[in-house]
C-alpha cells in the first residue's frame, strides 16, 4: 500500500509538472503569435490566423 501511494504521488507530481510546462509553453507561444500578429496588416481577422 505504501509504495502504491508513493507511485501515485509521483504520477501526480509529473502530471502537475507537465501542466506547468505546457502552460509556460502556451504563454510563450502566445507571445510569439501576438508578435507575429502585429506584423500582419490590421485588416486581417485574427480568427483566420487561429482557425
């Protein structure tokens, strides 16, 4: 039972780390995309870029 709990804890920790990493990469991606969006002509709709 004890080792099972440890494994579960490890799993949750890794999941949490993955979530944090993906969040950070999303933020980075958002920064990059907003940078790119500024280069586009303002006429262009943002939904066409995302879609």
